[in-house]
């Protein structure tokens, strides 16, 4: 079965709205990482967050190991936030599993 | 500025040909990875190398093989490409935690 379930699959926002992206995992966690990919672009690491909450500008990542989930919160979205957001889990036996991604579109 | 370099950017070839993709990282990381990203943006790990030792080898077809001369280089060779190999191939490196990705090589198999 799938080790990482990411939701939603797609999301459309009006500029200024907030977004909450989720990843739920079913295997033991060593680390959780969030990536951003602009259409046609390479992957950019947003957060390395094995547990707890981290902030970076308008982005916040929270990983709760006991609840087997990690979230990415985008506040005051901008059109330049449009793209694909991916979570990746590294399990305790050093295997890496990616979520299927969230396609985000922010409209002006 | 990216510190993980991949060549070529694009490659178009025919079924049965051999291709080789290069990856170099200048970050001094110990671990490098190859991923395949399909048309639906799904990422699958293919190989992982740590100090030239293969530590993770997902169930990829035997026509794929990683090649490393030192810890800064990890190339990917596909011996006889097939249509389903059309995808973006991403190289990444990691010290121990965060992964840093290259721009990718887009392969189209005709």
C-alpha cells in the first residue's frame, strides 16, 4: 500500500487566501521533507521537518509523529505560489517515499 | 544558483538505444539519488549512493544502472530504452537530511 497519502490532489485559491496541505504516513518516520516545483522547473526544498513546527516567511510546516501527519500551511497566497507541492518521507530503514503531490493554482 | 548539475537538459531517442545522463554535485554531500518523475509528476526513487556504495536500489528494470566515479558524481545509464522510460529524471544529493535536486533531464523515447 501507499506509504504516504497527500491531500488535496489539487487546489485553486484566490490570491490572499490561505492553504493547508496534508501528508499522512503509515510507516515509521525518520524525516519529512516538503518540496515545491514550479511548472517545468526543478524541485526546491521548502522544509526539512522531522517533528514540530517550522516557519519560513508565509510558510509553516508542522509534523506530528504520533498522529502520523505533516502539514504545510501557506498564508496570504500569491500567484507565484502556483505549482506542485510534494512531501517526502524517509522511513526508519532509510527508504524514501513521496506523496503524489498537490497541484496549487492561485488566481489573481 | 543550483549546486546539483545535470546534463543533458533534454534527450530524444529511439526505442532500443542506449542513453546516459550525468549528475554532479558540488556540495560535498555523501549521498546522491536518482528519481524518475512521470507525466503525472509522481516521483519514484530509483537509486541511492552513499560514498559510492549502493544503499537503496528500488525495483527498477535491469536496463537501468547507476555509475559513480566518486561521491560527487552519479550517472544514470539506460541500456536499451523503452517507450515507458519517457520521463524526467532527477538527480539529488544530501548530507544526511535535506535533499537538493538538480534541474532534471527530460527523456523522450520515440
